[in-house]
């Protein structure tokens, strides 16, 4: 099957899944379901690509394993974190602006929009699945795995440290500035982007330079749209915790580094 056919079938698969999730969200009046399943969209894509493509078996197995571990953890964590929290304020605001048409609008502007973004981010997975040259493992494959591991440690470790911090009543009103959070204000977002640069290198190992567009888009979204910028804005506009301004002044926003004096 040609690479573009594999790509289109992957897009169709993920949008079909999202159509089902959209129906469930319309019944529950909660568009936040799409956020909980974000990580699983990539599991669907890598599964579809691997089934339809004819890539190097070792590299395909590596891609499936890395994406599945990352996607399942992320979906599980977001579901646990947002359980019984109601609809995300972003979607609630959209619903309030368009009360009569939001259900239909959300299929295109929320669900299928996220599916399209996931499809673009997953370009490295398409490259792996459609390159039949049995070249793995190469040094670039090994580097890809190492970069992915660093990212996964930062993302999963950052989420774990934050959840433990918030669960302790003694920390109420204070700032988490220990562990990974000492080195960057957003270790989980840095880790997420790094995971995808690892997968981008896996795609690059096939010779597909265009696969790096996937992690580039993911990083842009995390840094400028829905991750770092949005979180920092909410922290600035909301009630700050004690020591927040000092923490912001001394700690890198995204890339880990030593604290400033």
C-alpha cells in the first residue's frame, strides 16, 4: 500500500474513533472527553500504520511500544486528574457562546480538529511504517530511544511529583520547587515535547526528514498554545501561591537548567 494511502486510512481511523467519542460527549454534555483520550489517538494511529504498512519490523515494534506506553500513561493520568471535575472551562465557555450549535460545532472545532493535529504530529510513525528498508537498529534508533526515555522520565516524573505535592494539605498555598520542578517550571511539558523528538528521530532513521515536522508542531503547541503559555497565564490571572513570583524569576520556563540567582 502506498504511503499516502496508509496516511489517509490512519486519519480515517482516528476520526472515526473521535466521532464515537463526540457522540458520548454530546450525551454527557462534556467535551473534555477528547482531552482524556488525546494520548490514545496516537495508539490508534501507530496501530493502524503498523497494520497497513510494511516498515522494518524492529523499528515498527519500537514505535508501537514507545507510543503505547506514553499514550496509555497520559490517558490514564488525565482521566484520573480530571475525574468528577466537570467540563474544562475552555469548552464550557465555547458551549456558553454557542448554546444551540455547540454540539455540532464541537465535532469539527474540537474533536476532528484534535484528530487532525494528532495525525500531523504522528508523521514519524507514518515514516516508520512505510519504510521497508530493513536497516534497524542504527545509531539513530538508539539515540531516539534514549531521547524518548529522558522525555518520559520528565513527563511522568513531573506529573507524579505534582500529584503528590497537591495531595498533601501541608503544601496548600505554596509552590512546588523541588525535584524536577526545581529545574524547569514545566517538566511535564518539556518531557512531552522531548518524547516526540525521540519519536521524530526514529522517523528520521528511515531517511524521512519530513517526519520532524511532527515533533516541531507538538513543541509549538506545548510552548505557545495549550501548554506553557496557557498554564502561565492562568497562574498569573488567578490566585498565586506564596513564592510564585520568586519561583518564576529564578526558574526556567521550559528547558531544564540551574536556578538563577
